[in-house]
């Protein structure tokens, strides 16, 4: 939510600055288009994300359906984009079998990985609660659920 608010605020400031410039100051700029870059962008498949916030007993959560991706990419994006606090302590890759990792830093006690076919459940055990991250492969989409529970 903070990211969305910051982006919206920056967009408003930017458009206001653009409106303050007079039309006389604005000159069209012509640049040759790099067609190879455009082609490369078209070949990439964009990940479509459909998210909703959910309320759970003693906590809150967010569920997203991600299209054109797989479990590994979604997992790496959680780490890269810090979609979960303390995701720095996640294993670099999804383990092949159930695993528990002791952390004992910043209030995070441990991270438990439960691996099943087409599903990864990650439980982050804190001194004051639990965060659950679930990644589930459903046909050509991945459902990413992140829930925060208080003790």
C-alpha cells in the first residue's frame, strides 16, 4: 500500500510540473526508434497479476493470481522485491524436500518449508506471530498467498 501511495503521489507531482510549463517551452523531440529493443520487449511474456486483500482470524493477508510464470520465478521475485519482511533469510532456491532453517535474528525464529507437488508452503515463525507464504501452481498460473498472524 505504501508503494502504491508513493507512486500515486509522484505521478501527481510529475503531472503538475508538466502542466506548469507553457506550451511555448515545449518542443517536439524526434529520436530514431531502436526497433531491436522493441522486438525484444514484445517477445517477453508479461506476468499478469490479479491481487486482493483478505482478512483472516487474528491477521490479514493478500492473495494474488500470477499468469505466465512458475513457482521458481514467483519465489525469486518475493526475495528480490522484498514482498515479505525478512525474505533475505529465505533459501536461495526452493528446496526439493521439507526443510526447517533456524534463523534467530530480528525476531525471526525459524523458516519452515513444506514441499508438495505443485505447492510450496513457507512458514516464518516470529516471536510475536507467524507469516505464511503459499505458492501453488494451478495450470499455467501461480497463486501466491501471504498471510500475517499475530499470537
